[in-house]
């Protein structure tokens, strides 16, 4: 199993109420899995735990046969090889499209970095926009850049939190199919949170429902 959450529980500091209790999730390599549930059920918290932005109160998390969190160990986010796309995309406004995508791979040689960025620009059909800034892009274009930036370091896993919530209705179906094609082309495992039934139908191989404690 590529990703395993075993008996994971979590509560925020200063509270006695668990957001998640004894949660078990398993994901195969290459799967695109959607997470659904009512508001407050802990959907986004699941992503934050997997990414290493939160520490579980108990249980274990394993990614690609490596334990990244349990009672004896904790691997920080930057060492988990995980990409994350936030609802607002969080692009750097003073960086061009090319520079945004290249940001996470600045440690590799320029030739290799440019080749990687150019491949991703081709995948998201935005070669001609590489010198533009985020404010010069549509919402759908910004989303594609955010996905490309997250994929640039060749992550094991891509996490997306309500990735289509800021996209106009007319663009959503097109964007879902484009993102799925990109994920398949890069052979990346993906978990995304959504409340939209159409996201599930168009994007995911499987759905996991989170219930509130």
C-alpha cells in the first residue's frame, strides 16, 4: 500500500474534542482519491496530517513504505516529497509563471530545471504564458500553474484542498479533465478534498467519506 493511515487521531491544542478518531485510510500508488464529508468533519485536517502540517495525537502515517509519523518519529513536511495545492493557489504574485513553477526545484542545475519547467508548461498548455504574472491569468490558468508548481519536485503524492472551488462553473469540467490527464501523465498519486459531486465523478477513482466525531 502506497499510503497508510492507521488508527490516526487528532485534536487541536487546548481542546478535549477529537477532530479525527481512529481514522484508517489506505491508498494505492497512482490512485486519485476524493475525500468528502460534512463541514467540520476533518477533511482538510486529513490532508494537513498527511502533509506534516499537523502532528497526530496517536496512530501512524506511512508514505511509500516510510513511516512519517507515529509515537516515536515525525518527518517534517519538506522531507515528505508531497505537493499541495491550496484553495487560493498561493502563487507568488511577483514571480512569472516560469519562476513560480521553478520555485521548488531551485536546487537542481539550471538546464535540468528549465527542462522540467518546460515539460510541465507543455502539460498544462501554457508555454505561451511562461513570462506572465499571476494577475495576468484567469482563475483556471492560475490553478494549472499551481498544480504544475506542486508537481515540479516530482512528489510522491499530490494533495489538493477544494481545488475547483474558485473556478467558474463553465470551466470546471474542462479543468477536472485537464488535471486528471496531468496526474496520469506524471503517474502521481493524488488525494483531494471536495464537496462537489461532479468533482468526484470526473476526477476520482475512489471516494472516502469522513464523518464528524
